[in-house]
């Protein structure tokens, strides 16, 4: 099994790094910092590794950054 995370955890990670939540549609939110707007899909299941790493990459972070933040 690979890396497992949820949208809520990514939102918390980005919020701790200066992003704020902007309301989105029924299926997601946008995290905003300066001119960088990152859509986060909100589903009941865990995010796939590729989706999570893509979201983090848009924000300038890696999965390792998120894993270190968990500690």
C-alpha cells in the first residue's frame, strides 16, 4: 500500500503553511495563498497518491513535507 491521506489532512497542512480556505462547490474547496489557488476535491474516501502529490506540488510541497508535518 502507498501513501494514504485525506483532503482534510491536506487542508490542515496547507492552512498551517499560510493558506486559507475559499468556499468552493459541493465537491471541493480552494486553498488560497497570494495568487496561488489550489482546488482540493472533497470525497468520503482517501485521496489517491497521485492526486495528493499533485495538490502538494501545486503548493510547492512534497509528500515528504506532509509526512514530516504529521510528526
